[in-house]
């Protein structure tokens, strides 16, 4: 089992969600987040105060999935979340091992609980 975490641009959320559904990946968690990646600007000096670089709004997707769905999830997100063939700021995908999954309602564990 793996946890796929993707940070994407908000304007791509609906397209990515629909594409994941078509790839038979329907159990996702979506969060609105702010942050900045590598393409940051230097801190500004405004009225004698150092101002932090602007944070950009993004969307974080979390997908707990069995191993056979990891590559389809990565491929789908990579293809659909890309702007105009790929631009700085399109996002990132992280894949983490998922040690345990427990369905609260039934007590099922492991891959069946996903």
C-alpha cells in the first residue's frame, strides 16, 4: 500500500479528479493549501519591514491506494495537471509507504480497507 500525495494548481483540480475517476481511482482527499516551491522571489523591504515572499494557493490530493494503482495515479496526475507541455509551478507528486489502513466502520485492515 502507498500514499500518493500530489500538489497541483487549483485550476487543474476538476480535470485531474475526472481523469482519476476514469482511471478507476475514486477515493481521494482534497485540501486547499498555500506555500511556495523552488520558484520563489527574494524577500522585499516594505516600510522598513522585511516581507516574506508571497505564498501561492495550491491543492493537495491524497490517495491511499494498493500498489497496482500507484503508477496509474502518477501517470494520470502528471499528464492532466501539466500546463502547456509543462511549466514551473505545475506541482509535485510524492509517494510514501503506507504501513496500515483501518476502516473504522468495519474494522477491516490493509488493502481491503482502502
